[in-house]
C-alpha cells in the first residue's frame, strides 16, 4: 500500500464532513475518510489524487476558516520530539465487536501499555516507551480484523494554537522527583520563560508570548517528566477578574537563556525568588499585594 495516497487536513473546527468531501471528491476516488473535531484523514485510491487534493485544500478558506493539508505522516517520521515524549498511537477502523480487552491483548504483545482510551470505532493507546509504539505501528497498521483493515499511527498533538489567550500555564501532577530545573529545561525549548512558581505537585509558568504557551500545551500535556504524566493547560483569570498588566520586557527576568537554545541556565537565577505574577492553586490570576508593595518601595 502506498504511503503517499493519504493526507492529513488540520484546523477544520466548525466544518462538516460534507464541506471537506465536496472538495476531496473532485480530486479523485476516496478509499477511506476519518474526521474528528479539528482534523481529518483522507485516503485516496491513487497518489496523484492525494496530490491534487493537497493542492486544492492547503491554505484554502472554507466558510471563513483557513485550513491546511499535508501528506499523512509515514512510519519513518515517528522519531520527532513529540513522539519521543508521547509514545501514544491512534488505532482506527476498529470493528464494533472488538472489546477493550481484545485490543490490550493484541497491542500488549509489542510492549507495556501505560494507558488506553477506547471509543466505538477507534482507540488511543499509550505505551511506556516509544520503541513499543513504533513496533505496534509497524506490526499492526493495515492488519485485517473481521474484514476491517486497521489504521495504526502516531497520535498527533491537539491543536490549541488559536485558542490560547494568555501566556501563563498551569502544570499539574508533578511527581516528587520533578525539580524547578527540570521544568526550565523542558519548557524552555518553547520560548523565553519570564516567571515560574512551583509548589509540591503543581507549578505556574509564564512565557513572554502566547505562541510559546500554545506549543508547550500541545506537546507537553500528557507527556512524562521524571516518571510523572503532566497536565499542562492555560491558566486563565477568573470570571469578572481583571487581567494583570504585564510588566515591560526590560523589567522582567528571563529564566532561560534562549541564545543557548535551552541547553543551559543559571542556577543562581533558579534559586532566586522572582517578582512577578503569582497564580493561585485555583488556576486563576489575582492581584498581588506583595507586587504593589514592591512597586511602592521601588
């Protein structure tokens, strides 16, 4: 089976199957179509049909929504950073009579399974290590089950880029082995960190830009750090609460040095109490009395 006859269509939230099918059908014969809230996979009979569909779809506006399209990732593309930290796979076209136990028995042959989410005709499986996930993809993609040919591939990060409004993150379910330095090293690769507050099992982290926050959420939510499976989400103000004014960049302390591409950091800085926005454990922003007092003293 060719690997260039299948395309991925992203940023389609708000569109219907008919909206996409009306364009895809003009490109050629569709063998398989799978659509979720924010993305879809379309498999054509011929490579040329998929190429034509890409030309028609990528960058196209449908109902005011600009979508993008690309070839579906091949097996050899599964060595990226996201897959290494998220050894999670998508299993599609599951026959209705297949139970969760059946899936665990078959996919468990390739390695220890950390988590599984089973729906009617698809499932998400997370392995302990990426090598197991790769082996399952190579061994079971296209596997025939009760007349259905399974689709097994690396799960993609959830698209959140257009939804993030604030550059502050809540990072939950931190394990006892996670240190502030681990957070700076891991999250510093997405942009400049200007503030971080860490408690026993959670932390609040602020970037200079919302784009950095969006990338961190997309790639680190559900990822494992020092053995802990993280919860990473946007920290928003409570309803009716004013958003704090952000300090000018020149007055803010950057915790990670992006000139070194996240490869190093100053241990003295990490040990310093940073003045700036502080977020409550309720994942919301509040005015800080200590900040106003500091400003008066300044």
